[in-house]
């Protein structure tokens, strides 16, 4: 009887130890996945890999690593409302003679196709938050560039603010059912927007009632004619506007 009890506890201990090691192996396997295998989970389908970065930083002496989703969520959390348009990249200096730490360097990254305005952001290790950089966008090439701050280790990504104001071209269309309606791909249907004419500063409030079926490279919003007339003459056709979310 005592022998049976002894073997029972021995097998129980073996099972517990085995289970522990299996859990450890699974966890290591999960964290050991290639960064590129998990990067897509941040925003679905990022357009580029970090190794596709171009510009001065792509010279020899730098290493580009895609940070996987688990690390991003744990150490570099994306602010609510931000849309990730590229993988989160770890840029580090391999050759000390390549001086990231001497002066800012230009970095150009590809980004996922979008009508939102992309901006390069870097992680501020002192403040533990993302900081937007002044960025130059090339929509045709789908790239965005910015001067990266000095340092030998940079975390960088391309974001867009889904709740941000947008500036661009507006047109109009006739629609009797929705006198204050609008069509845009920047906000979901039902969103209330303030639309301001950049030339005369006149504003009107509209509701998003539809979206575009096809991608439109030039306009950011179309207003129902009655709403358009509150800020411009219909004969103008196209005007520069600023749109802001109200709800």
C-alpha cells in the first residue's frame, strides 16, 4: 500500500515537472517566432518589412529588425485611435563609426495604402510614449520621410491618427434625401464632421452618409450641394477644406 502511494506521488511530480517544461518550451517557441510573422497582427497587413527601409539609414552599419506584436503591446503600446501603417522597427547601429548619435539622419519608410495622413513616430524612452516627427509624405510612392533623432537605438513606425483633422480637396454632389450628407473614406458612416473652407474660413456641419467604392487620390470628402453652398459657390467645383470630427 505504501509502495503504491509512493509511486503515485512520484508520477504526480513527474507530470507536474513535465507540464512545466512543456509550458516553457511553448512560451519560448512563441516568443522566438520571426518578428515578421507577428508584425502583421498590429494592423492586419503592413505594406513593408523594416528591411525595406530606404534613405541614409539603410547604409551599411545599421540593423533593421521588425518588432513583433507581443513586444509592441508590452513595451511600446500603440495609443488608442492610432492606425499602424508600417511594422514597428528597431533601428540599431552595428558600426560605431556610422554615427546615428552625431546628428539626425533622414529615414524613409514605405507605408500601407491609406487616405489617412501618415507620420513617422519614434519611441521616447525617457517619457515612455510615442512622439510624432515632422514628416514629408510622397503619396505616389507611398513613402514618408522624417529626420530621426540622434541615438544608437531607435524604435520607429509610421502611424496615422484616425481622430485627427484632415486637410485636402472637397467637391459636391446632388442628394435630396440627405441635405447635410457627405461621402468620405476617412470616417465611418454616421460620424458628424465640421468642414471649413480654407479660403474664406466658412464652416458647415455634415454627417457621413456614404463612402467611396473606389480609391480617390485627389479628394478627401464630397459634400451634398446644400452643405457645399454654405461654404462656397457650386461653380467653384473643388475647394480646399479642413475636416474635423465632432463626435
